[in-house]
C-alpha cells in the first residue's frame, strides 16, 4: 500500500513538473530580436508587459497537450483589462440561457431591456440586426466582431453582476472581477443595479427578469492600481494626482489565457470544469471570434472604420492590410488607458499550426490619464504585431510529431 502511494505521489510530482511554466524562453526570444523588442525590454516597468504563450501538441488520436511559456506574468499586478472582459460575458450569457432553456428562452429570443435606476437606459430595437430586434445572439456577434460596448453592457445586465463574479470563481479565475458596464462612466452604486429585462418569442413573453442589486465589492489583492502623475477629470481639467483604477474591472493574464484554453479545448478539461455550452454555442463563438467585420452583413460595418484586421492585434497590430488566407485568429482584444491587451488562439490551416498567445502592453509617456495621448501607434500596436509574428515564425519551424486535424475550427463565414 505504501509503495502504491509513493508511486502515486511520484506520478503527481512528475505531472506538476511537466506542466511547470517556463519563465526564461520568451525573454531570450525577444532579446534575440533587439530590432523589434529593445525599446520595450529596456523599459519593462513603463510598458508593463505580461505574456503567456502555449504550444499545442497533438497525439496520434489528435488529443491536445500543452506547454506554456511566460514573461513577467503577475496576477496581482493590475492592468486595466478594457474589453477583454467581454469574452467572459459572452460565455456566461449563453450558460444562463442554457440554464433557463425550459422557459423557451434561446439566444435568438427578442431581448427588451427596460430601466429602473438612475442612469439606466432602455433598448427596444436594434436596427443592425436582420430582424430589427435585439437578442443575445446579435449582441454576441457585435461584441466579437468589433467589441461593441453597449452589447457588452446588455449582457452584463442580463447575467447580473453577482452571477458574473460567481462564475469567474467557479471557473478558477480567481484574480479577476467584472464590476461595471463599459464606456458610460459606470461605477459605485449605479454599477450594483442592473436593468429589468424581458424576452419574447414572437409576441409571447417567455422570461421576465426583474431588476437586480448586488451589494458585494469583490475585493482582490492587487498592486499597481494607482498610476501616473495626473489625469483629466470629467470636465477636462488636469488633476495633478496619480490616477486610481481601484474599483474597476480586473482580468488577469493567466485567467484570460485559461478561459481561452477552456473555450477552445473543452475536451482537455474534466467534464465538471467545462462550460455549460452546446455545440451550437461553441460554433457561434468560434465563428464570430474569427470572422472579420468585412465578412458580416448583420451587423454591417463601414470598412473605413472597421477594416478586416481591425481586431487582430497580435499579428496585424492595427494595420489596414488584407488578412492572410490560411490564418484565422480566434481572439478578444481590449484597449483603454494606454493598455493594449489581446487574448488569442491562432490557426494556420495550410501549415498545420496552432497556439495560444495572450499579452498586455502599456504606454503612457506623459503619465497623464484620460488625455487620450497614449503611444498606441508607436509602441503598443507594433509590439503586438512583432510579438505575434515572432511566435508565428517560431511555430512555422517547430516540428510536430503528429499531423493536426483542425477541421473543428473551419467555420462557415457566409
């Protein structure tokens, strides 16, 4: 019996060692390309870079295993996650629908949002939808195609703040919280109140959700929540005090990376740890995560504002170029307060390549927040592009023992 225990503990130890994250490789890789990375490597604290890269290896039966590499990852070192929180809301909204399916509710049901608290707004129609009516499905499309803020806010109101944060913890995303709506100055007491919502199939009311209130604060042990030397207030006046992001959403890089891996490879996780999503739910998310705005008819986008590669920062930066036909990037990005974040799974169908890459970089050289003067174009977007392409080139050369079957990720974009 003792010998069995020793063997068991040895196997566990070997497993833990095999899964240990390499913290040196990415640093050396970037140092080997000073022409691309010396600027940010020389200012690691200014640019607040964190990176996670996971290689995927397949067995003869196409089962995935993972090897992860990190650079400066610290789940307690705060950065503003911006729109990256929207991917969690997409998943949790679909899970809630599945929990309520006995009511007749589906992602296609018409969703009418009312108001009941100061500052709340109603939604009675959606002219960007083919039906002209709002729905969870259409909000998800808008979030994943162009990171629509109002669409996220409506999912936030449907799920409810308490359930969102319960789900984060349930999924082991312990260094994250989602406290408020985006781009409307939502904070404090107003963020704790969410709108009443009604769902219809045709003219029939099938689900009536009253307004909700969540009193909890969701404290996290975070450093770096106070930044810079000043900020512009709501009246565009300069305040010569550091800018506080305490009480804002938080979504640590390791949590983002874990969520993406669980979304892309549910089969690699125990059944009880998987998301409660249907095959149709996964297909919806995969399709619109990887679809270009230029391929969408509903919603339809102006290509001057939302070009094909607009949302694919970890390979294209923000360049207006035609996407490479063999590559699809399943991702969710964010940009705000000088931070650029992207959380992505890459597939190259022609060359048999797949990998995960999640990164954050920040640049705010004047130390003033809310002045809309950040070095996105000169520091952040080039870094994201260079990092994505460096890892892609590495994967092109990396020998895989078994050929990949990537048909699962070939979506219908028509």
